[in-house]
C-alpha cells in the first residue's frame, strides 16, 4: 500500500511500491517511442545540489522527489484529485523506485505557497500546475531554483524557460485536421471562432495550418454565443466566399448551433471541422448538424484501458485530463533512470526528439516547451465516432 503523509497543506505522498504481480497498460506505455540519439547532456554539476529539506518530510537517500501541483480543494478539486490519483496509479504500475511523488494543493494558500513548500521539501521536478495563472505564479521561483515545470495547462503563452506544457492545445488538433482534410481533397477553408482568447488562438492556428498544408483560407469570422450573434456571423462569413470546409472552434453544443446555420447557406455542403474540445464531450452523435464532421484528438484506446484500471482502484471514473498526470509520471520514471539521486533533474532529456509514449499516445516537447502530439482524426456519425485516420505511433522527423 502507498504511504500517506498528512500535512497542513493537504498533500499525499505516494511511495513507489508496486505489487509483484501487477499487470498494467503502463508497462507497455513506458516503452519508448522509436527514438533518435538525444543531444549530448550538459556538463554535470560538480556535486549534488539539494534544496534545503523541511522538517515535514524525512531525508530520502534512495529516491529523487517529484512534486505534483494540483488543486485538491475549491472548484477544480475534482480534476486535481483525478490527476493526483492517476499519478499515484502510474507510480504503482511502473514500480518507479527511483522517484517519490508528493501532491501539493495549489488551491489552499495558492500555487506559489505550494511551490515554495515543494521546494523546501527537496523536490527537483514539478508536475503541474493545472491552471495557466498558477503556472505563471510559480515560474520565477521554480526557474530560480533550477526546477523544471511540466504544467497541465494548454496555454502556450506560458511555455519556455523551463516551463513545459502537457495540455492539449487547439494548434495541435487544428493542424492535424487541416492536413488530413487537404489529403482528402479539401482546398478552400473557412473558420468560425468564438470571441475570446481561445477563439483568437484557434483563428491563428487555422491560418497557419492552412498555409503550411498548401490550402487556401477564404473566410474567417468570430461569433458571440447568442442565436442572433451566431446568425450574423455565419451571414458575414458566407459573404466572403465559398468554402469546402469550415472550422467551428467551440464546444460541441455551440458548434452544432452554428453548423445548423452553415447548412442553410450557399456552402451548406461544406465539411464541418472541430477542435480538441470535442474529445471530452459525450453525445456528439446526437447532434445532427455535426454528423460527418471531422476533428483530431488523442486516441482513446489506451485511455479506455486506463479508465478501467482507475475505476477498479478508486471506484469512480477519472476525468479525461487525468491521463496527463499518468503520462507525466511515466515520463518521470523513464528519465529517472539517468537522474542521479540528489542531483538536479536532467532537463535536456525532456527534449528527446524521439519523444515519449503514454495513455494519450506519442508526444514530445518541442524547443518552445509545448508538447507535440500524435493525434487521430475521427468522424462523427449517427452511431458514434469512427477513427478515419489513426494516430501515428511516433515521430519521423
């Protein structure tokens, strides 16, 4: 059984003790994606560099410490606890004997307080936080101590300078979907994006993806989420020219309302395209305007197996984002093989061009700190979702 520590910051410490007969998808997940030689590591420091250890945790001479920073209280407690449970499950599944995972509550006292406590406890790697604002709050203190941060956010504006993002970004999904659409003969693209930060990022991602893939962007319009605003946006879009496919970068329910308006216009036969937002939504097949739509997401094959194991251990269904915690620990366990006890985390290993594998498939961190993912493309039909282009197993460049 995993040891549990109690602390005023409401945290749990998970020991790397796996059952002898434990069989898990993680053991397959730890297999490395076919990799190229990684760049040579930087020179080792002249000696161990240990942050001061607080009296809350006993000294640990056989494992390096890794902190999981997630909300365990407040409005996001459910997601945070699901990620923490998944991290624990990954450690148990892999028998990660060289690392010790401790979970810190970013909602009680704030992310900076949690990060400072984790540093005082001697943690050399941060997994999390979940929210972009929390990641910004801890970036400076983590960087000053040479502790890399693998955040679960999808806000690419915070990446870089020791901050790495595990979250799914619209850019990844849009790029994959557009490339697939062009392979299927689509040439003229349009986009309808919601007002706000996500919509602006999706718009830019769409422009870049179409340009790189050799298509033509003929129309783009943002919309508000009222029926009148949607109707006005579609009318304006249609006035910019005919298109073969249109991205609707919003949730399934909102996208269905917009798609219904598109269907009545001059480009009514255009293919509807979605984003990674749809990957966490159930009932897409029950929305007739979205039938035939394409979107890219991580494969659910391994996640479904993980979900079964998670239910068996914790008696509940994990949030879809729990996979980020699981895969972050798989990555940590793999790198820990070359992480000398008490020394700084070998950050260069995160930029292995061959990448890593986990519940959500193959991924690798680009030099800008954002995870690049191997995604599948799915089509929405009346009976459910069909994979029409499987996710690649790894990276060829």
